[in-house]
C-alpha cells in the first residue's frame, strides 16, 4: 500500500518569488478620492435624471466594469 504526502506530514518547500528590490507603487490619495467622487456623482446624476432606470443602468454598468477589472487582474500579464 502506498502512502501519501499528507500521511507523512511532509510539506513542500515554500519559494519566495517576490522581488524585494523594488517597492510597489502607491496610489495617491487625491486620485483615489477623485475617482470615488466622480463615481458617486455619476450614480447620483443618473438616478436624479432617470430615476429607477438610472439606478438599473448604473448597476449594469458597474457590473461590466467589475467584470472587466477581474479579467484584467487575472490575465497574468
């Protein structure tokens, strides 16, 4: 009968693949607040002008934007 790795309690070595020589870029808080303000203003504007239709349109648009971001983040490159 063969034994598995789990039965032996052996863990594979963890390889550190991060490049610690370079710092990651930080987002400027002003830009983050500007993006948040524009996002909320656009949603409020759509709701104010179109009512429930604007809310639905905003929801559909936000869903497509999130899906596009997920595709870009998982593209691997």
